[in-house]
């Protein structure tokens, strides 16, 4: 089989891109490859909060790149209502998707003061409607005495959807389009033109079939890294894609009676992208989503972390509602957040192999941005431009996240070390023990500093690395050699810019 465009990955990034591409390239043949079960897909485990202000932290809003990434979320937010209406107009009423009509309560305790001020000032800067709410006025909030919320903010436009309903509706729409073929299989190899290897030729499937395509879009989440590894020439050119091992739970909250939770409630993001959040069902009010931890792994792992699972359960009962203990656990959801070693996404074309594109690395909030990211990708793929001011702004931002780059640098190595110490401190304060080893939970500051310095010395790098990337090494979750090999390869591929980071 041959296609004009072949998309690898069948979750939110892959399906939204196929959908927009089919609108812009009406005569093109589009293939989507991905296993129907979508095991390990981040989308399938997501709370699908459509929030952005609740994602702001005192640390992550400080630099140019974080601001740029936030801007994408800001533009994406206003696209959701029209996007959902558009899809609903093409599916049967029983398959339609609803956005939850209510907004999000953000819960702060005394250790979250800096994040509270960061969120508040961002809301004001963007003139986003919000309300400061007393904890006793937050419906459904019932923390234990020792973990009381000290302040709350209600953001009416931070809504949520059911991600599985969105995927199913998109699948229905795409199925009706004769130009689109959905292939229930896994890609195992990227194939380039022979003998020069300068351009994409197609993709090999696990059943041995070769699909021919000159334009291949990797939207396979963490699976994208294994596919890139099949082209040795890419090593070090693109920031390595790790797996943010996430876990969430589907609950039946009927037994909570009048204590049932009807609104999204969430804490700010804490060390290791860990935040507690509950998301009630839109169509089924008995349903409650509870999430979500994040344990970084170099490669996706089977199963899930017991510590992480216990930590979310215990802390949500402490901080959100002690009545949650009466809920029934229906399902444990596992998803791998595609997260790069520099913490920033990968959008756009690879320059070293013509026809290879990436749309991944969206970490903990790629679902919310998907309506915007898919438009951008479809326009880039088809060479379509518009003159809208919003598009001009976002186009410049997308360029900053082009895949072939050395790790993005937003601070000095000394600042990165201080940040990591601070994050470990916060994880301890918030009892996020699932993300720390027993040793790190008690390690004294001098010892911790020495340990982090030793890791940097072993890595032999002058780069500053995000806490998310170094913490798992301190926790001995993966050997240092894997990160060192990537950094050595990146130094080789991007010598000038890596040196400039010194
Ligand atoms: C617990 C959790 C909670 C989250 N909460 C939110 C939230 O509230 N809001 C938000 O915006 N984001 C959230 N996220 C992040 C969000 O889910 C991701 O950023 C986004 O869904 C990534 O989508 P994706 O399609 O790029 O990747 P994925 O959803 O991971 O999908 C990748 C797809 O590619 C397929 N695939 C993999 N390898 C191959 C291969 N070799 N060949 C073919 N197909 C392959 C997989 O089967 C899968 O279907 C959360 C993530 C997790 C884990």
C-alpha cells in the first residue's frame, strides 16, 4: 500500500492531525497506523482537563520557552468549543462529545503560596475570568484536618472532556472518509530511500508489510523514540523522548451520596509534574476520574509503580476528600507521557531526512493543545498559510520547538541544581513519596548537593538539565549511561550550540 501521508500513532495527536490534513489535502491518500488497543497511550489515561492557568507554577512561567508553550495552550483553549461542535455535526448523537459545562477549582495549601501568586498574576495578565474562593465554599472539598486547603481559585473556562469519547468520535469521522485508511498494527521500522538515506520511503509494520509514503508523521507518543532509533543517523539530533509513567483511576462515586464531586478540583503541579486532580464524568455523574502521578522512565515499563499508585490514593483522600475511600475503584489507567530530556515538545520537520515529521513530546498537557497542534502540522505538511495574526504568533513559537536541536537551555547548571534541590524538598513537603526513594526522602542538603554534582560530573556536560530528567537517575531508576550516551551524541551533532550553553 502507498500513501501521500502516513501518520504513525492513533491517539489524540495522530487522529487530530489526520482529520485536519484530510480537510486541507482533499485529494491525498492518508494512512494512520496504530494498534486498536492503544496500550500505554497517554491520551487513554488522561484526565483531559482543558486547563492552562492551573498548569502555571512559579518556576515554569519564568522563561521564554515556558511562556511560548503557554501561549500555544492559550490559543488552543478557545478552539475547543468549535472543534467539538464540528466533530459532533459529523457523528450520530449517541457518539457525540460534551465539554463539561463547569470550570475548575484549584486548591492551594500553605506550601503552594508561590504557585498561588503565579497563577493569580497570569490570570490577571491574560484578563481571564476567575474567582478567589474560600475553601469552605468549594463543593465536594472535604480534606483531612492535617491537609486543609488554605485558598482556592475557580476558573470557569478551565473545562474538561472525556478523552476516549473524543478519540472514538474522531475515529467515526475518519472512517467515513474514503481517502483515509486506519491500519490496526504497529510500525517497527522507518525506511528511507536507498542508497542515499536522504528521504523517507515508508514504514515497516510488525506483520512485515511495507507501507510506502514520502511523508511520514511520527505521532506515536513514547513509541516514537523506538522508531527514531531505527535510523541511527538521528541519534543525538533530536532530544531523547523519555516516558512519564502516569497512573490514574476510574471510580464510581455513587456511594459518596451528597459528598459526590461534581466539579474538577486540582492542586497545582508539584515536583515531578505530580498533581492531584478529580474530574467528574460529563454524561455519567457517578463516574469520577482521579489522577495522576508521573514517574520518569528512560523507556516505557510494564506495570505501574506501587509507590506512585499508593501516593495518589493516599494524598487525594487527605487533600481532596476523605469520603473518596467509599468510592469503588473500577479501573486503573496507565499512560506514558511523551517527555523529552529538555522538557519541551517536538513539532515539525526533520531537516536531515526529507519527509520525516514529528508531533510529540507534549508531556503532561498535550491533549489540551491538540486542536492547535494538528492545524499547525496540517498546514506545514501541505504548505498552506493564512495571514491571521494568531497564526503568525503561533508559527514563530512552533519554530522554537523544531525537533532537530540541542537540549533547550533556560538557566545555568547551578540554577538547575538549585531547582532540583527545591523540587525534592517540595516533593517531601507534599508527601509525594511515590516519586522519591526512601534515601532521597531523608537525604540532608549537603549530601544531596554532592550527589547531584557527582551525577553532573559523570555526565560530563555543561548543560543544565530539568529536574524531571535528573531525578530518576538520583532515584537509580535508570542507569546514567543511557542519558550520557544521548548527551555525548547531542554534543557531537550540535557542537556550536552546546558549547554556547557553557
Ligand atoms: C495520567 C495522565 C494524565 C494526563 N492528563 C492530561 C490533562 O488533563 N490534560 C492534557 O492536556 N493532557 C494530559 N495528559 C497528557 C496527554 O495525555 C498527552 O500529552 C497527549 O495525550 C499525548 O497524545 P499523543 O497522541 O501524542 O500520544 P499518546 O496518547 O501516547 O498516543 C500514542 C499512540 O501511538 C500509538 N503507538 C505507539 N507506538 C506505535 C508504533 N510503533 N506504531 C504505531 N502506533 C504506535 C499508541 O498505541 C498510541 O495510540 C495526561 C497524561 C497522563 C498519562
